[in-house]
C-alpha cells in the first residue's frame, strides 16, 4: 500500500443519511455496504468476516481497538488522505 494505491478490495461502510448518496454494491474493486444500524458494528462485522488482511481507516479509538483485536491493521484518516493525494499528483 505504500505505492500510492490501495491493493485488494476496498469496502466502504455508509451509515445514516450517507446511505442515500450511493447504492450498495461493487464497482471497480470498491464495495459499498449500508450499515443497518451502527456503522462501527458493521465495520467490525466486515472485518471479522474477511478472509484476508484488513486495513481499517478510522479516527475512532474504540473502533480501532475493536478492529485491532480482530487482527486488523489500523490507519488514521491522514494516512488515506496522503495516499490519495500522492495518487492524484501522479495522475
């Protein structure tokens, strides 16, 4: 993931009003999931159900701890922003 690109599948979990912005499904390697309740609980479920390596991006300390307890690598939003900025600069 250090190349400015995300590797493997990406899952975006939307909760609340954000669900109206994008439909559920997969497109171009990105899967959108609508959280039926707590977005954190859905993220933890997705992490627990994953057969592969998971990198969870969040600023929420409690969520990060829950994900780490499941073996996920945790990154802060600044990491993702930097990754996307470096990709945009190349493009």
